[in-house]
C-alpha cells in the first residue's frame, strides 16, 4: 500500500462548522430559498470530515493486517467512501446550477429521483452517470474514470469470490490497485470540492441578489422582516468574506 495515500484521505473541515453533514437537496423553486441556503454554510453540500477520516483509519488498519479478510474489507471501504465523494460532488453541482439561476431570479428544481433520499439510494454507476451529465468542474473526467476503474475492481473481486478461485496474492493485487485509485479519486475530489467552495463564496458577491431582494421588498405581500434580515446577512458575509480579506 502506498505510503502517500493516507495524507489526502484524511479530510479536514474547510468551513466554519467542524462537522458539516452532506445536506440533502430539497426542491427550491424560489430564488430566496436558494439565497437562504447560500448564506448558511452549514447547509452547503460537503464532506463529513470526521466520518471519512474514521473510515480511512479502518481501511488502513484492515489493509495493514495483510490478510484475506483485511484486503477484502479495505476494498469495500475504499469503494464506499469514493461513492460518497461522487454523491457529494453531484449535490455540489446541483446547488451550483441553482445558484446561477437564482441570482438571475429564476427558480429550478430537479426530478424527485435526483434528490434527497432517492439520490442517497443510487448505486455508484448511476451517480457517476448523473455526475457526467451535470456541471463541469476541474478534473471531472479524471474523477469519473478513476471511479469506474475502482467499481470494476470491486465487481471483479465479488465475482471471483463467488467462484471461490481468489487467492491471497490475487486479492492483495486488487487491494493495491484500489489503493492507488483511492488516492487519485481523493485528490480529484479535494480539488473539485475546493473549486465549488470558492464558487459559493464568490456567488455571495453577485449583485443580482441585491436586485432580487429589493424587488421582493416592494411586493405587496413581502415578508419585510425576512427579506430585511437577508439583506443584512448578505452584507455582513460579504464584509467578512475571506475573498475580501485576501485569505
């Protein structure tokens, strides 16, 4: 197992909250709902840093045992957290599309099967297909191709186990291949997640939000308390933005 794998796989929190869940994307036709979510970083789609760190430690311990069941556990765990990465990137891509439209006063919702618990229940291959047809991001093709290779390796392992012909040296080779793929996938994920995170911050600077809030404030049935609060929060976050501080 490569000694360089551990570093990229131990994911540290990048945002205000130390433990941020992968928020389930709800139907948000109203651009105001999109802005509310954008202003609350705890609702951004992201990784669960502690969960993935724990998974990686379990996988590493399993691999280091050098046993048949250890290698098997390693392959299955690696496949699971890489599948989670694909799901997170898909949610980030969906949110990015909603932000781009909402800032121009358009609403958007995705098919029910592409959101919430339905999205969480999709298989690895289905997630990759949806990701392939979503917003492009840095190293998207590399991420998808590496994930497909990992899925193929896992499936080959399952078939050979079923036939009862898999030896310890055989599964050790498969585990080593998965280790290299896991490192590549994690690197692509971190780069893409950083790109999406930067976009979410940059999106707060879009003056389209100001226009949207001002127009809504003039409405006869406007919730002026809500809208006024969003105006204040928007300005506050812009002033505190690391983009303006040059961080």
